C-alpha cells in the first residue's frame, strides 16, 4: 500500500495536482477540449479513487 501511495504522489506531482493548487473542473470555468490519458500504477481501484477525488472520469482503459 505504501508503494501505491508513493506512486500516486509522484503522479500527482508530475501532473501539477497538489491539494493547495488543484481546483476540480466546474461550470464556472471555460470548457477545455484537451483529453489526457494517464496510466495509474496500483490498479483499477487506485485509478477509480484518483478519478473520483479529482472530478474526472475513469474510463478503465
């Protein structure tokens, strides 16, 4: 579990998503047509939790 946590922290830092600066997408922000595909180390459960916490969809690819 510790390894999963470390990998998740590394991924978030690479994406620039920190608790202090991250804002989930909402209706007041302009539409952004960019699409990101990110492989999360730790499996489907970690990917689902990260997507849920971040306000994104987990497509399960």
